[in-house]
C-alpha cells in the first residue's frame, strides 16, 4: 500500500457534490459555521469574571495614578532648571539693602534639650541690627526649660522665654501664645534644631523691601544623608522642594508654606489670628489662607543661606512626621479655604496637592493587589502593557535624582560615594511604599478623628561639630522669662488660635 492510499483510507471517503447536505442544503466546511470565530479564526476567550474586572481595573487605575504623579513630580522638580532665569530671580540679593524692619523670631521647643541651646546661641549671632528671639517651652518640660533659660542668661535683652501651659500642647498653640509678646513688624519661625545662616535676617529684610512681600519663605535643607537608608531620599526631597518646586507654587500663587525659615508680617498674622491651633499642618493652612486673600508670597533661595536640619532619627519618627503632614493636608482640604482662591488654575493645584494623601493611600492599597495579579493571574497583553507605562517617567525621575544628588554633594561639599548612588536606586521602591503607608495611616487617623500631635525627635545628627551640651542650669534672675501663670492669664483673656 502506498503512502497516498494509506492517507486516503485514514481520512475516509471523499464527499461528492450534493452529498452530505444538511436540511438546508449546506455543505460542511463551506460558508459560515455555527461556531463564532475571531479575525484570526481562533475561538474568543470567555467573558471576564467580576474578579477579573475588579483586578484589571485596579491595575489600570494604579498605572494611571502612578504615571500622573510621576509626571507632575518630574515637571515640578525641574521647574528651576527649565529657565535660565528661574533660580536667579528667586535668589537673595548680592548687595542687600540697609535694615528697615524689626524681627521677632519664634523658636518653639518640646523635649529639645539636646539641640535647642545651641540653636538659640547661633540665632543670637545674626548680624541684623534689630531683632529679638522668643523661645517657647512647656511648663512640664524642665530639661528644655533649663537649657532655654541658660541661653536667655547668656544673651540678656535678646532672648526671652515664654512658658506654654496650654493643654493639649502643639506647635501652633505655642506660637500663638508667643505672638502676643512679639514686638517686631516681621515674625519668623525656626525649629529647635536649626542651623541658621548668620546673615539670613539681613537678606530677608532686603527681600521684603525689594518685593513688597507679605511673606518670605526661605530655604531649608536636610543634611545627614548617610544616617539611614531613608535619609538620603529625605534629603533629596528637601533639596528639590526648596530649590525648585516651591518656586513653581509661588509662581502659581498657591503655596503651602514651610514650617520654618518662613517670615510673615505682623499685620498679616494679626489679620489671620495667628496659626490654626487645631491643624496638624499649620504652616500649609496659613499659606492657603494667605494665598486665598491675595497675600504676596515670595520664595527666596540661595544654597549658602539655607537653614540646615536633620532627618528624623528613627523610621517610626519619620512615619509619624509624614502621617502628621498628610493628615494636616486632609484637614486643610476639609476646611475649604482653598475654594476662595480666585482662579480655576489655583484651585486645581490646591485640590491636587491637598488630595495627595488620598491618592497615595489609594495607590498603596492597590499595589498589593497589582503584585498578586502580576504573579498569579494571566493578564491580557494590552493591560500588561498599560501597567508598564509608569516605568518610563519613574526612570526619568530616578535619573534626575541621581543628577540632583551629585549637585547636592558639589554645592554643600559633601563626598557622595558610589554606594550612595546605589542606595538611592535601591531605595526607590521601598521609599514609595513607605510614603503610601504613611498616607494610608493618615487617612485612617483622619477618619477616626485622631488628631493628636505626634512629635518628631531631634538629636543633632546634621551638625558637623558637636560642642559640649549646655548643662542644665538653675533659673537666672536676669533671664527675661514670661511665667506660666502670665501665659495662662493672657490665653484666658483671648489668646489667638
């Protein structure tokens, strides 16, 4: 038997014309069939289940959110570099004008005995001819109280102490209390661990005169980028925020002010009744209200004039700090003052920034679902391609951060090593997960009405030299101190909150 005979036998008898016709006279394998086929002739896949719809939608949603956040972050980060004159226009003057204002510097501190004495001593060396320092300390904090009183005794007539006996305690309450004793026409705020440029007040005074500003926001820079795995990314966040992003927001006339190295005219603070005593982001809240009222806010940045600070010393402390900021943004969003901004563009930026905790929290909750789908579910090709869209702007963002780290090291004369660049790259995903976790925690606390102030510890890691700590000292009779009873009396009489 030949091969052809064998194949014919296996195939069965050939159909002849007219044979095998069905009731309708149709012939098998000719024309259409009862089985639907796609364009390729393949049978289509079954419809998606409810679980697949939810999973695929989540994957698309998180991809879109990550792409939007990455692109906007990249755009704002590069604002100061997109124009040759952008950074120059916001720099302090090289030839400042003669002093024309009196400054009151508020320095609140709670359990800051390790760093606050040195900060007050450094502030006292400002070369401006007319300023005062008001240190604020709780009546239940004897260690910091001793350090602050000793500093007041070392600088009589310059440093005054206000004792805060309000309860529960927080930063805006303390500053509102001290504001009643302010004699300057411009009020500045500093944190207890700050290293302040000795010519800063002279430069800020000149900036007020040159621009007619109601608010001048100076620069702040974290310095200890080698202290922990997260400190490097925390340092770069501040670098790009104060060097570039804040300038963008000031130009858009919506700016969430920073918590320190911010200077506001006394008239504006009186108009606003000081800071919102119930807000966990009192700096942002003040910036929103002032922006809504048309106040002129000027950002002034020069690398040598930044206030130097430290990253939080522990991961738990960093988590609490970010939770407080995020929760404060949610409070400002709910308060609704941003709706009074005059233009749609301003309101759009405000809404986007203030809802960022919700966006980060949503992203954080969707990330585990997306990872599970990638590992255990066969995702359609089109959706898989969409899920990779955020990779491109993220890689661009990482490249900008690498360049920024190099520039940071050059400007501040820090030796950035290869291992630091490696740590920067490897820390990208864990740090984003951390930010999402902090946002989720903030949303949960906000929903539960838990608005207690979670303090950030300071240990002075950013200081290149560590002079001997100021010894605890008894109360000096010549120290200018406002006692707790007087503070309580003023508060009951109508302290601003």
